[in-house]
C-alpha cells in the first residue's frame, strides 16, 4: 500500500477534497491521479449548488452532478452532496419566491428531486448551509423571510423522506466561536425535538494560522458529539495571509486595492511561513486523531493551492497558500507534517 493521506488515515476518518468542474470532468490527468492517490471522499465545490442544478423553476440540470457521482463511484469514494438549502448561489428565480405557500412548494420539489436523483448513491448531504449569524441567531434569507425558523426542520424532514438512509448534515463556518456554537446546539436540538433526522454537524474549517484555538476546536467537537451527531470538518483550509479586514483598520470605506500588505507573498511562500503552516496542520490533525471516534470525515476545500477560492479573494491578484499541495501539485511541508503524525506510531 503506497503512502498517501487516505491510506495513512484509513482507520481514522475519510480524507476528502472539494472538486472543481474541471476536475470532475477529468480534464487534467496529473490532477486526476493525485486526487485518486490521496483522497477517498469528494465534495463538489460548486456544481451541485442550487443555481447549477435547478436553474429554472421547471428545469433541473444534472449533467455535471451525474459526472461527479459517477467519478466517486468509479473510484470507490465517499460522496458528499453540497448543498440543498443555502442563501448563496441561488438561481435568480429562487430569490423572487415571495410567500410561504410558494416556498413550501419550492422546498418540497427541490429537495425531493435532488435527493431522489442520487438516492442510495450519495453518502451524505449538507441539507442546510450557513443558516446562522455570528451571534448564533438565524440569518436573514429568502427561506427565513417566507417560512420563519420552521424551514430548517422542514428541510431535514424532506431530505430524510427522499432518502431515509443518507446522512444529513448541518454545515457552517466559524463553528468554534462560542456564540455560534450555542446557535448550532439550539438548532440541532430543535430539529430533533420536532421529529427531524439530523446525523451530523459539518464545521467548514476555513481557519487562520493562529485562530481558532485548539481549545475552541476541541470544545466544539465535544459539544456537537454530545448531541449524538457525527462531526465532520468539511471545507478545511488555512489562510497564511493577514485578515484583510484587520488591515483596513477602522476605515471600512477604504478599499483594498494598492495595499501591499494584502499580498505579502506574491511569488513563493517563504520557508518560515511554510514551517508555521506545517506546524498548524500538525496540531490540528493531532487533535482530530485524539477524537477520531467522533469525527467522520476531514475534507480539504480544494486539492492544491492553485485551485483555492482564497486566491483572488477579497481582491484580484491576492495569492494564498492554504492547502497541502502547492501550485505545481507537489506536497508541501504541511503534507509531510500531517503524514508524519501517523508514521510516528
Ligand atoms: O460560473 C461562473 C462562470 O460562468 C464564470 O466564467 C466565472 C468567472 O469568474 O465565474 C463563475 O462563478 C464562480 C463560481 O465560484 C464557480 O466557479 C463565482 O464567480 C465565484 O464567486 C464562485 O466562488 C465559489 C464560492 O463558494 C461562492 O460563494 C467558490 O468557488 C467556492 O469555493 C466557495 O465555496 C464556499 C462553500 O460553498 C460554502 N462555504 C464557504 C466556501 C468558500 O467561500
């Protein structure tokens, strides 16, 4: 058995990656073999979102998502669906849904059709994505506006009805923040109390070098699993760049353009930062291993640094280095540090 992330962690949890549309279409043989060598779980980075699979009221388009699921089946991978109900990347017509009657009809049709399409073939779904504000209250959205908080319970019930065996997740970011953590706990309890089925909480894991702390990550793992659900880290990446909003300081109107600090490593990541990133990943995976009985899956939000959504964000030309493989698809120090944790035993 060759050395790889998926082989090293095979007794612990799935090691996944998000796939871009090009990767799903297997446009690059080198990327394709890297994906199959290192990962045993996949999530579609974009193409299963509402605007892509349900572009018009009476029209679904499963062309790419069918390819995505076939890719996972061919390679015997764990297949995760992302995402059924999210306020972002909606088709324009969905934003115009105006009352509870229309919204109820939409949710029933949308969730039932998509989940049924892959019944028995997809292992887990993000049923609802990013429904919470930072303070743990419910985020304003077309769903909340038309249906009130019951839309959450409805979504989980509809998904379970369409495929009773698939694992159903609530997925969100900053779930290590104490206020948001309390919000998730309330939400999971509410869904269960209302007779809904929820099997897991997905913490996206878009993290920094120094935050969140290992203590807060551990508290969240323990708090969510105490509710009787699985914990997954679903979109892991670690930015090595300063938070742009910190750089802007108090002046919220100042734009980012021309701020040299926005892009401190435009060509290559200095060795000292490589080392910091490797240490951070090692600390995090050590914690994941400590709680492997509670963790179902750890998925990176992309295969390599060239693919990351953190490039060109929040301004064009910003280059980031958040993953385990570099822009040439070579393993970084961070890859070695994650592998070494298992070799040491
Ligand atoms: O589809 C258009 C295409 O037609 C056009 O040619 C191209 C030109 O730039 O843009 C394409 O749309 C982009 C889309 O990704 C598909 O590539 C959007 O501009 C771009 O904004 C969009 O970004 C995605 C983002 O979600 C949207 O919110 C990122 O790739 C994706 O990584 C990111 O993923 C989210 C998770 O779903 C939820 N959690 C946070 C995470 C990171 O933001």
